[in-house]
């Protein structure tokens, strides 16, 4: 289940974001968290099953699109379709907006075949 980030999830969120290659440096990671907490066009969501095991960060763009800035799943839960579920839930959260990747999330996005999901919607 996709849930909105709250400040009390900060340590979990930082831990999940730190798995992204672009967020390895602590200062960069702290700056990223600050952006999600202070900028209105930045939204951070957590994926919760029994525990919080994934994170997806977005930026709302002017052209009616939502760009995925970050996507990460706890390594012990990878290869189970969690990332794909997060993107699908994001599409349901923003049904009238195009969901698209940025340069850091494009490789993941391209590996997921969303065409089958779209046929069922």
C-alpha cells in the first residue's frame, strides 16, 4: 500500500533512498530529504506491506506529468514486483497525469512492461 511520507518516517525513508546510486553521499541524501519535506512539487511515498519496504519520490511537472525522481526497494524484497506495484499505485493516485521516469529511474522503468497493466485498466 502506498502511503504519504511523514517526518516520523525519516530514518526509514533515508535508509531506502540510500540504496539509490545517486544518494550514496550523506550530505546529498540529507539535501534530497529536505527537498521532499519543503518543496510543494516534491512528493515522497512509502510502500508498506507488513513493514515499509519501498520508497518512490516524485516531482509534479508543469505539463500535467509526474516524474519519478527516486524508486527503491529494500534489497531483501527485490525481484518481487514491488517497484512495479509502486508505479501502478502512483498511476492510481494521479489518474489524469502521465507518469514518467527521470534519468536515474529510466533504466528501472524501461525494464517494467506496463503495457499489460494498461490493458487491464
